[in-house]
């Protein structure tokens, strides 16, 4: 029996405890064995290999230890190694903590738009505090790297990480919409902001700054279109998933076939993709203050959409609830403010594709109270079923629009759900762009006009993102990089 077991052990290549004192070997975590004297490890757990190592390298020195002395010698070397290893592990963990802290501080700096050189100042402040309050830890604080070059590099890495996260989410978008605006910064570079708002099949909404395109040459509609196309490629977003485009600003954006909107329209037509909504944002300050806008056509459909929302308390409440649900910066129809009639005119003027927009909004808002004849044919059957369902009608009355659509059973209402997901992706305004331009102005203040385009982009991505950079992922990638180099 015994000999048989030995044989099995040998074949299974299991470390035999006897080899410890006998050959000064120890079993390692990865189920190999290493020599406690010289740390060399053997790849195959065979007594022959282990014995040969001991006999050729250490026998002459260690043969003099025998009996109790020998086992004591073995234990003491082993303990020494463990202490060393623990020390190493602790040191490694400490280094990682210090690096993680450095990333966290750089993240805060970028989030607030602080100059890279502020890292030195922050470090100096920390050292004052550490030296006074916990001098025993001053060394650790001293290792937190906040030199200008470290801050620059980490800002880049954090920005990249945010981009990766958005890309990851974009893979699951059913639909997405764009909000775009362009503005000239302090160094006379034209900066185009591209925000994406995507909805996945669970009606989870992701709204993020996707790109800051720095345009040094001309900024025609075509130029802007090329930048948009690059951004979509970067995030692997397809044209046939595009549900809405909300723009603002000058004629290179919205006017004519040559403007950005015209360019996107042509692109969609070429690809035979129907149905994206184009919205010209109404909140632009210049538009609000602008005089004598040429209102050549009275845009009745929007009037009726507005009347629809305003004319009935439930509709109005639902619209407000919808705005709240999508985290809109408005809690009600935005134009219904102090200036009324003129602004209203401008508002109407600034919608395009009005018939579509109107009927889509009405259908999305209140699928129980819309005229079936106005609804796209492919949705009609599902709508008939929906309108006959009292339970769902009750759910709709609760007022959370996105929540209502999320709850619709997939097998019965696949097309309606897909339609609603598309509508939920549309940007109501370009307010996100306005906000980001304010931030950009601060970041690129007169002291920092030499900030590179890439760094500006990284800072804005970090500062505007709803996602937090995943620092553990960055550290992991760093570890792997060091391992392979
Ligand atoms: Zn050895």
C-alpha cells in the first residue's frame, strides 16, 4: 500500500514535506518548489530534480547541519524569507496606495480645471500637514507624485479611461442622439463639442461629452461633419442608430444643405436611413437676444404640440415629469418664461422637421391619447393593444414616462419600446454644450492659453463625465505594463 501511495504522490507531483529539511526546499504558492537558500525554483516537482539542486549547489556548505540543528537552520532561513516577502508585499501595497492617491488628487484637479502646475503647490501643502501631524508618515506623503509631468500624464490616463468607459456603454446603445455646438476659445481655436445621449434596451440613459474637436482651419458645415464622423467612428456608433441631432450656433450648423444638419441629412439619405429628428436649440443666448428673426412660415404643428402639452393638465404634468426624469435642466416648457410672445416665435422658427417632431413627441408623451391615423403604420397594431390595456394605462398615469416604457412587456410591444427608446435619447436643448463652454473658458483662462488640444479634451472629459474614472483599472494596466517590460 505504502509504496503504491508513494508512486501516486510522485506521479501527481505533490510537494513532500520531508524535502524541506532534507533539501532546504519550500513549496511555493503556484505549487512549485523553491530553494530557501538561493531562491531558485524547480519547475517540476520531482524529488530527483530537487535533490540534484541541493547536492550540486549547497551540499558542501549545509551537510554539516544535522538533526535538530538542521531543522532549526531550515526554519530560521524560511522565517527570514517570509519576513522579507511580507515586507515586499507591504511595500508594494504601500506604493500602490500612494499611486492611487496621486490619481485621486489629479482627478480632483482636472475636475475643477486646475492648472497642471498646481500639483507642486498641493504637494507642498500636504508636506506641511504631514510633517506637523504625522511625521512618521511623512515619507509616504513624500512619495505622492504630483510633479507637473506626473499631473499631465495622469490627466491623460484618466481622460482615456473615461473614454473607454463611454465606448463600453456605447456598445449597448439601441439609439443615440447628438447635441453639438461650436465656440471659439481664448487662443482663437474653434472648439466643437459633441455630446452623445444613448439609450440601451433596458432604457438606461447615458449622456456624456464624447468629443472636443479642436478646429484650426475653416469651420464649414463640411468640416464639422467630418469631425462628427470621426467621433462616431471613434465610439463605433452607426448612422442607422442615430435618432436625433440637436444643434445650436451659426449657419455652419443649421442652415441649408451645406450646414452640418444638411450634411447629416444627405448622409442619411445616401444610406437610405429614415427618421432622425433635427432640432435647432432654442436656448441659445444670441437667439434669445437676437432681433428681427425672419419668421417666414408660421409653424402650426409645433403650436399644436405646445397646445397639446399646455392644454391639458395631465399632459402638462407628464411633460414636466418627463423633464424631471431625464434630468432636464428645465422643469417646464422652457420658453414659457418672462419674455413670451417673441420668444415663442423664435422657438417655433427654430424647430425643423416639424410634422415629424410633433407627431413623434405626441406619440411618445401620450400613446393612449393619440390619433392612430397620425402614427407610423408599423406601430399601429401595438398601439391598439396598448390602448386597450387598462393596467398599462394606469401605469402611464403614474407619470414616469421612461419608467412606463421600460415596464412594457418586450414580446408584446417590441416596436413601441424601440420607438420610445429612440425618443428618450433625443436632446431637448444644447444646454450641456453651454455649460461645457463655461468650463472651457475657465480652464483655458489667459494663463493657460498654451494648453494643448488633447489636454483640454482630457480635462473636459474628466470634468463633464457622469462616470468616474476607474483608477483600479488604470493601476492594473500599469502593473501588466511593468510585468511585460
Ligand atoms: Zn539553492
